[in-house]
């Protein structure tokens, strides 16, 4: 059976100059809210337009300060927002590494969008920021996110006890990482 081709996506920086569509972003979150609330601490039952506007302003500031690099995942043909990916806890000097996070809207899941976005985000980290490591902490019970990391070529490194904070709760996390050499290996989404 031939390997399926990677979905046609592009990552666009979440900055004011790109004029991101807050309404379209909110629609993607609302469509995916049931699962996002379980995994993403920022998503809550009343998530709405003020939250999006605040996030867009914070994301623009993060890019300016080079403290994080959030991006929209877009369908390359239609331009539709499919989710987000980004780097946070960025150490540009010394260790030269960052945490990589992502989410994909409900109607785009199961098509390789997450694994393709993970690789694209890692390529940005290695090629543009000259980082040497991108790591991911994923709740142990988040099977779909763990599969996406593995499909992207990330290596499982072990379990971080209480490695994720969600509200007042702490959860054990599966630790994955990508190094520049990992992107050279063949893969399919």
C-alpha cells in the first residue's frame, strides 16, 4: 500500500500584521471545545470573542519579544484555520530548545494535520531559530496527541511525573522530543 501524502497545510505567524480572523478562530475553538477543554488549560466553557482578542494580542507580543512563536495551521488551498501550533518556553541561547504544542480542530482530525504541523513547527525551530531540540509534554491519556507526535517522528523519552498543570490539577506527561536529525528520516502522516 503506498504511503499517503501529507496534507497541504501552511503555518502562519499569529501576529497582528497578518490580520488573523478572530471570528474564524473562535469558530474553530467552539467546534472543538468538548475535546479542547479536556486537554488545553486555556479553553473553558465560556470561551468567547474577548478570549480570542486577548490571545491574539498576547501572541503578537510573544513574537515581538521572542518568548514564544504561536502559529495558525491553515489549509494551504482554502486558507481555513485548522488549529494552531507553536513554540513556548523558548531558550534561544544556552540550551537552545523549546516546548512544542498544537491542537487541531475537530473536523480536520485524523488526516495527518497534527503530525504534519509538528514537523513544520520543528523545522521552523531548527532552521529559523537555530534550536537543537523541540520537546512535547502530552498527558498520558491523550492517545491521539501521542500518536500524532509519534507519527511526526518524535521519540518517546519517558514519563514526567506531574509534568502538566491543568487548572489546579497536575497530570503525568509523556515526554517526546524531536532533534534536527529526526526530520531527515522518511515519514508519512
